C-alpha cells in the first residue's frame, strides 16, 4: 500500500475504505458507469472484503454506487436529464445562498475566496484535475456557507456529491479550467463590490458553461 494511502487511513477499516471509495468516485478515478472490482480493490487497499462490502452498501444508500444482481457494484451514472436537473436545482438554492451571504457581509469571506482562488489557479496551471476540482468545491462552498443557512448548505452538498465525478471530467480540458478561473475572478470582483446581481449572473454562467461542456462529453461517450 502506498505511503499516500497510509497517511489518509482513518481509525477503522470501514471508515478507511469508505473514504477511499468516495474520494476515487468524486475525483473521477472511478468513472461513472465503471465496475468496482472488489477483489482487486480489497487487495490494493489491504483490507478484507467485509469492510469493503459495508462501505459499498453505505455508498449505495447515498446514490454514489448501484448494485446489479449477478454483476456487482458500479459507480452510479447520471443521464443528461439527471445532470441538468441537478444543476437547475443547484442554481435555485445557490442563488439564494449567495444573495444572503453577500447581504450578511461576513468578515473574512473575501480573503477566504481569494486564498482558495490561488489554489484553484495553481491547480489549473499544473493541470492537476483532482486538486482543481477540490479547490473549486471549497471556493463555491465558502460562498454558500456565508449564507448562514446550514440546512440549505446540507441540501446543496447532496447535489454536489452526486455530480463530483462529472466535474472532474469537465476539468480535464484546459480551456474549461481557464474559463473557470476567469469566472471565479469575476465572482470575487462582484463580492468585493457587494454586487449580488453580478455575482449571481456570473455563477449562473459558470454552471451553464459546465452543463454545456458536459452535455458534449456525455453525448460522445
């Protein structure tokens, strides 16, 4: 087992496997529709099949994997209609969160966004899709959490979890990474000026560009 995996290993085998599977799915290491080969995965993670099966059942309950009788577990695959619906619901909820966050004017939000944006840009320049997707998520949730509405944050989190693997597909292409960087900078400028309309408009465009690109990717696969 690699040193990187050992460093990530939490106290129990089930927690460890659960975190590793979730990370592999949300970063695109395990692609949507791909089969989860339990024997190979158990060997790679140096665990028995028991915690692996337990983790898979949890992920099945979360909708991240699906089980087919006589075939095994597969990473959940969204249809284009599912993806578009999730992004539409995100738009409704995140718009409310961002408006509220800007109105509240929480101390430190601008500094947080600028710090995270530097991480986004470093990952984009390096072509590190995994780091880019992770930093992008932190950027958006810094805005969403500034709303001070924890129930809304939990709802949005569920929507993001369902589509994280698809964001990794989006960031594979350099033009998409560059576009995201520019859009993030525009959002930061709007937040700095207290302009909620501009912030909402840029975030709407940000989501629309992602959906348009993913529509092409899914049509090709």
